[in-house]
C-alpha cells in the first residue's frame, strides 16, 4: 500500500495498531464494570460481591453469625470479605489487561497511564 515511501508503511501499521488498542482498551474498561468477583471471609460465612472495577455490589451474611455478643466479630468478617473482594477485583483487572496486551503482541506487564 505504501510501497516506496520508506518507513511510512510501518508508521501506518503502528497507527492502526494503536487505534485497535484504544478500541480494545475501551471495551475492556466497560467489561470490567460487569465482571464480578466474590470475596469471602469466616470460612464462607460472609461474602462480598464486587465488580472487577472494585464497586461493591452485594453482601451475603450467613444468619448463624448473628449473636448480640459477636458484633465486633461480624464487623471484622464483613470488612475482611469486602477487602478480599477488592483485592480480587484488582487482580482480575490486571489479568484482563495482561490478556489484552498479550493478544496485541505487547509485553503482558506493560503499564498504561490508567
């Protein structure tokens, strides 16, 4: 297509790849709002569900832990489940980014400014 123009053909290819990356990155960012992860604490007594962007969506608490004298324990379990969900969300986002960059032939650990 750009035969005889030296490195311009490579530049056009790079620009096309950059545009493709931009489209795929936007789609991945959108997908991260719908992918969910679950954080668990207390051997499954408390579960927190969040999006891969870290937005908390729901908490499920087993009724067996409701005892008036265990208030602090329940609060700790809830907090632990939320932190677990957030950590899993960060990991899932990193995994999705790595998969995207690898599919485009980029190093899986490349860092982007977002």
